[in-house]
């Protein structure tokens, strides 16, 4: 117990010195707020589906089945705009080829081109696509049912066969229906980025200064051992990361109505990430001999890992290859876990692999940092 109190005393004292630095709150609160506002507005969710989704139809069909198919698509929530050539502007567009009717009568496979504007509402597009699938299924069922006869006349006299097939769609359980966006993405992203940057800079520089000024060596004349000094320094830098995270989270909740999903699990993710960064800061502070080296390395690593790991933009929108490459970034595992909690309604089981990787990284970096830790020049 005495050993734990000694370690905690040194760690809290280190935290007090760091927090007492006037520049600490600028770099921990003011500067991060600029990133939060910038990326929060840049990736703000704006996909509010219109009440009526527009579908432009280029109907080149020369027979009667094109109009019959379009009649199956009609619904109060979808407005059909029939044109003869592809317009310059549209939200969603489908093209019926000239031989559409002839292909149906000959029982040939049909290929329909469906296009959508990149920035159009994804919810409206999903509604239109669902209706298209329903129309295709209904038309196929009617063709199979009646064969080569006059289908229109048959259905006029046999209303019970209309809509004989119904297509219902739903998202799989826990499917995210919106791309991670807004302040619920930018605040955790900025928090992860600045935990990396500030813990490495402050933590590394103070290790360097304490070694150069003989503070670490003098600690060995106290009841503290070298291992305990290392543990105290590690704990102090972890506490610094958590204080920074709590500051940004509290500000986010007050001013931006931040939603982290499960708050406790989100803190657990940030805690595991901060522990890995605390170990990295001691390792860098033990190897480097100049403050400029630590600052330059911290800024480089923090920005590289932040951009690659999804702190600036959601990794859900990048190509699969980039997403796989991002797995080398510690920030990726933290951000992916936080997204699962907030946007995918995940629980502890969903983020367990992420916690395992972050804690394994913290253990490896901690072992390497302990080996490199020096109390004297």
C-alpha cells in the first residue's frame, strides 16, 4: 500500500505541474476546439430524406411493357419524371432500353441502368431502390403466373392476382443507417488526436527535462526504486491524457450535445488508448536528447496516425484498401470502437477486440519504454 501511495504521489505531482502550465489549457482545450468545430461542420450529417423522392426515367422502350413496369413503381412517396434523353441534372435516374418490351416478350434477361447523384439523399435513394426491387418482383411473378397471355386483360378480370407477391425490406440488426458525422464524430476524433499529440509532447519533454536536471536520479535516494519511478511517470502521463479527454467530453456535452453511446465503455476505450500513448511518450522522452526532436516526432506521429486512423474523417467513407492500411494506426482501433458504440449501437462484446489490441499495444510499448527508461544522461 505504501508503494502504491508513493507512485500515486509522484504521478499526481507530475499532473499538477502539467495542468499548472498556462499553455496546457490552450493546447488541450482552445486549439482542439478549432478542430472540433472545423471537422464537425465539415462532416455534419445532412441526409434528411425528402417526403417525396424523385426518380427520373429515360423511357426509350418502344413497346407496352415499359409503361406497365413504370406503373408498378408509382407510389405516393416516389415522383416519376419521364424523359426521352438523360438530363444534365437529376437525383436518381433509371434507363429503360428500346428493346425492353421485346426482351420481355422473348423472355430475355433485362439490364436496367440505375444512377444516383453522389450528394443526393441516401435515404431517398434507398426508398427508390426498394421500390424498384418490389416492381421487378411483382412483374416477374405476374409473367410467370400468366405466361404468354394478355396479362393486362387477365389482371383486370382477376383482381385477386394483383400484388400476389409482396417485397418487404429492412436493415440487418445493428446496421448503421447514417455515416458517422457531425460533432459526435469530430469530438472523439479530436480527443484521440490530441491525446496522442499532447501526451507525447508534454510527457516526453518532462521525462527529458527531469533526466537532464537530475530529478529522476534524486528520486532514487527516496524509498522509490527505478521501477517505481517508471510506473509513477507512466501513471502521470495516463492521468494527463484522461484529464484532457474529460475536458473535451464535458465541453462537447455542454455545447454540442455530444452522444458517445455507452459513456462508460467510451471512457474505457479512451483509457486504453491513453495508456498506450503514455508508454510511447516515456519511450520517446528516454531516447530523444532535445525538445525539438520530441515536438517534431509527436506532431508527425499524431497527424499521421490521426489522418490514417479516422480522426479527421470517418473511416467508413474511405476505400477498403485504405481502411485496411489504417489498422497500423493506434487511433484506428480507438475510433472504430467509439464508432461502434455511438453509431452501431454496439456493446462490450463489439469493442472487446479493439480493447485487446490497444491494451496489447500498451503492454508492448510499456515493456519497451521500461527498458529504454534512463534516470541519468
